């Protein structure tokens, strides 16, 4: 796990100075910009940028070529957290060990902060897309995965399913979109950007699917067995909100077994990529981190 934490730290050290400059300096005193930065720079694992950087390394390209895409993805992720925490959604008071954006700045400014991050992310993607057809396709793919066909679509299923018993198949669909879509974006953006062949891109997309489900199953388990101090966010909220999760549908042992299956599938795909000549040793610790994490 120490290797994974070191890689996430390296990713954070690379991306956070870039995130500190995503809004123009002359807007630094604007309350919405302050609220956006409050959430954007509040820490977190930076695991999505880390995955993007590691896949970029795997295919032998320079990290600087994906910086704008990594920043945009982290901004989209942060906007989704701000809106997800709102009283109309999950009604959370704690995020990354701090008061949520709406608790700090009020609901109105929190909504605007999320909107500002999303719109600014697309400004970055428009800028980056000028580098060529691959960049344009990569930007378009992130937009699709962030929208109703991806993350927002998963959130829509989540909201409409609250308080209801849903099938395991529906839960898979929900989480493949809500959590998995942006993780897929992290993995496949370098493939699209740099024109990887169809076999490589397909394998990495499948890897992203297993990693995304692993991450969500791990989250569901931690919501039951961990503490607010360790996670930096409210625990027990799935039970509070009567939400179907991998734990409620499979039981704790069943969820752990399903997590093991997803992790095993991830390693199998990494073996296939290794057999194709790719260096995957720097991705394996990140997969292991998901299986073993306690925060």
C-alpha cells in the first residue's frame, strides 16, 4: 500500500499547483471562486489523476500532455461531490475532514461553486482539444462520461432508487455510471488521446470497469466498518438514507468476496497487458490499495 500512497502523493504534488490556477487571478476574491477552491483544494486521494498519469506512463507518453485533462477530470469530480453533499441530495455535513461546501458557504454559493467548476473544466477541455483529433475525441469522451450517459445518469438512478429495494443488476448499472464513469475517463483518456490500438483500449476500458466497481464496493464496506475520523466523511449514511448497496444486497462477507473478484479480474487484465509488452508494475499497487484501503 505504501507504493500506492507514494504514487498518489506524487500525483497530488503534480496536479495541485495546476488546480490552484484554474480560475483567473482577478476573480480570486469572488465568493463563488473561493468556495470552488475550498472544495477543490481540500485534499483527497487524487486517485483519478493518478490513474490517468500511470496509464500515460504505461503507454510511454509525457505526463504534461494529459495535465489539462487530469485537471478537468478532478474539477468535474469535485463539482459532483459539492452537489452530492447538498441537502436535496445526500445532505452531508462533512467531506475530506472539513465542513461540506454548503455548510461553509451556504447552499446558494455551493451550487454556484459546483457549476463554476464544471463549466471551467469544459473550458480547459475546449482548450486542450485544439491539439488535434485525438485530443478532441478525448475531451468529448470525458464530457459523455460526466453526463446523463455516465455519472449523472448513475446519480439519477441513485436518487430515484432511494428508499426502494433494487436488484443487484440495477445496482451494478448505477455504480458503473455514478462511480465508474469518471474512473473510466481517467483510464481511457490517454488511450484516446494518443491513439492506442483497439485491443489495448478495450483492455484498459475493461480494467477501468473492474477498478471502478472495486472502488465502490470498498466504499460501501467502509461506510459500515470505518469511522468518520478515518474516512473524513459521514459514515453510516447508506443505512440512514435506506440506500441499496453491495453490503445491503450481498451482506458484508458477500461484498468482500465480490471485491476480491473484481480485484482478481483487474490483475488478470494487467497480466494480459504485461504479456503485450506494457509495463504494469506501477499500476498494480493502486489496484491493491483499493482492496486494502481504510480511508
